[in-house]
C-alpha cells in the first residue's frame, strides 16, 4: 500500500491588463481543462511541468499520485471572476474529495490577474491551505515572467521558476519541485525563502537566456546554487503588462537556513538592479525590418517577428501592419502566419481547395492596430488544426488551433488559424503542408519562444515594432496600480539607432 499520497494540479494564465480580450472559461476549455485521470492522458510524456511531476512520482513505489485539476488558457486579457471561481471551486472540490494528502505539487504561472483580484495565485494557495491544513507540504513551479508576492511565501517556501527563455526547462523545474517536495515529505526537511522585489518593470523582449542581461542573472543564480545550504534560486523578470501592485522583477532564494537565503537574495537583487538598463531596447519599424531583410544574403529564411501581437504575450494574433507590408512586397517564397481569423477559414471551407475566394483578413479584434485587409485568395489547403509540438518548447503537447486554412494571395502564403496561438513550433505550418524552412522571408506572430524550434531552420531574425497590445514601449500603457516609483517609466533611455539595428538584426 502506498505510504505517501501526492496531489498534482495546474492553474496557469498570463494576464494582460490592457488587452480587450477578457479570458473566460471557454478559453481554458479550448487550451486545456482536465480533471482527475484525464490529466494522465494530456500530460504523460510531455516536456511540461506536469509531465515532470508525473515522471518523478511514477518512479516512487510508495507514492500514490492523486490527480486533481489542470487548467490553462492562452495568455490574453484578465480572467473573468466567473472563470476563476469555476476553476477554483473545482480545485477545492477535488481536494476535499481526494482524501488526506501528504503533499501537493501545483504548476502556476505567477502573472494571472482576475477581475477584482490582483494576486490570484496567493489567493488560490490560501484557499488550498484552508482545505489541506498548514502542515501539508506544497511546491510550485512558476514562469520566469511571474509577478511574485510576499503572500505566496506564507503558504510555502518551495517555488521553482523557469531558468530559460524560451522556456525549455519547464519539465526540469517540474522535476525539481517534485524532488524537493518528496524530500520534505519523507525527511521532514525544512526550507526557508527570501524574496527581494525590485522596483523595475522590464520589457520581456530582452530576457532571452542565450545572451544578454537575463543570461547574466541566470548564470549568477546557478553559481549561487552551488553555495552551501542554498537549495534553489529563481530570477523573475516579471510581466510588465499586468497593472497590479505586485508587478515587477524579483529574486527568490530558497535555502536550508534563513540567514543564507536573505544574504544571497540581497546580493543577487543588487546585481539585478545594477544591469537594469541593459534590458531596454528599441526596435526597427516594419518597413525598416523588411528593407533590412531584403538586403541580407541568406540561404535560410529570414524571420520578421511581430512581437507586439504575439499571442503568448496576450496579443490578439490578428493585427495587420506586417501583413499589409508583406502583401505589397508580393515576393516569391514569402510566408505569413498564423493569423487568427475564424471567419475567412469558414469561407475557405465553403469555397474548397483550389478555388478563389474574396476575404477580409484580420483587424477584427483590435482594429485600432490595423484595419482588415481585403484580398482575393486561392485556397491551397484546409485542416482541422490539430498537431503535436515537435520542438523543445512544450514538446509532444497536443495543440488544437480550431481549424486552419492555407491561402495564397499573389506570391504570399498565409496561414489562417481558428484561435490565437503563437507560431512557436514548425508543426503549426507543417501539419497543413507548409514547410517554413523552404521560404525566403517569414512573418511570424511570435516573440522569443519560437527560437527554440525555429533557430535551426532559419538565418537572421528581425524583431519589428508593429502596433499591438504587447508593444515593447511600456510608456504607451495607462498604468493605474503598479508600484510608484518604478523604473524605467520615468526617463526611459533608448539605444542609438546604429546600435539597436546591429543588436536586433541577427
């Protein structure tokens, strides 16, 4: 008989306070809402946090896995009170009827915002504590872009933030959280945490961990983890589009004694603050980016990344400025996608493959960032929109974009999708017969995660500053609730024209 019963759960959303798209329960159902044993089918064998939980616990002969609730939605506007309470109620119901637990693993994001609730992760942990008591160990995983609060630490010191961006270590952090929890359950280990919040609201475009300032911080975190008694160090860049009092960057250190945790956290926070200006960048316009792409000599595709409309940064996925420029270019070997627009997909289905159809593309969710574009398109391919990720990011996870259509307008291939999803995996295109590696110029609704799978396929990558709700320019947003003062909203310094172009066109 199992001697330890460990619950697993997942409640994940990154919320944009200025997005027009409120996140309802339907968005969680579309992306992933699983209860009980449904979780095994959805996450077993995946390189996700829950996949890591499962793999560690399955190796333990004297552990019984208790699957509770897993709910995730694509980043968008704030979560409605109704949607949040439906999921929280299901979570608490599952806990109440699960029987006594010896531990709980829960994957969170850390940047969820709910109507009338600025810190839902801390609120959820408080409700969970009311169900399972104060003595049952809890360990969480958190996104690198989490906005962390001191309240979260009152419910557990065990929080494991991602150390990569693109996030290709979600599985590993799930493994780390599970192992730490088991150590606490089996050996009654005691952990202490120290959190240092910094008054910095950092644009995430320059948080890649392959190079730049965030790589410096992650390297320092890994060095600190080699020190005696230091168990885990997480560096959080924060999510700058959450207009909440706990927004901003932070450092979280978990150690075997409180003095060590405090000393290391204070030192790393000081180092983080000292390099803050390195996170600020300016980007080329769409026109500048395209002109640069045309001048480059590359045997591999050149990517123009429309970062301000990246769905994983809460973009609507349907802005049209980059699309319009690529249509005017009308160059063979060009590809744009995925553009969220279910209406034209239905029209393509009705017209049938091989036929021409008049379509109005994009600009429906956020017309202030570009009006719909009228085109005469040939339908090249149609799909139900289901595929499995093949790249390192969320590897093997099933994705459903609710229908897809491959159309061609002049020389430009366009992929239409039925819900906003970032173009982070080549299978988004390959599942409908498009091979992105054969193209010359590709316009993607993406930011940084796509690099994990696309970098081996492409040459130059150019980030462009098209209009969108996830703009790199934080001064465009009307914040009401963030800490004051907070850097760099007063006196933002942009790099020189020459330096920014050299830096962002590689």
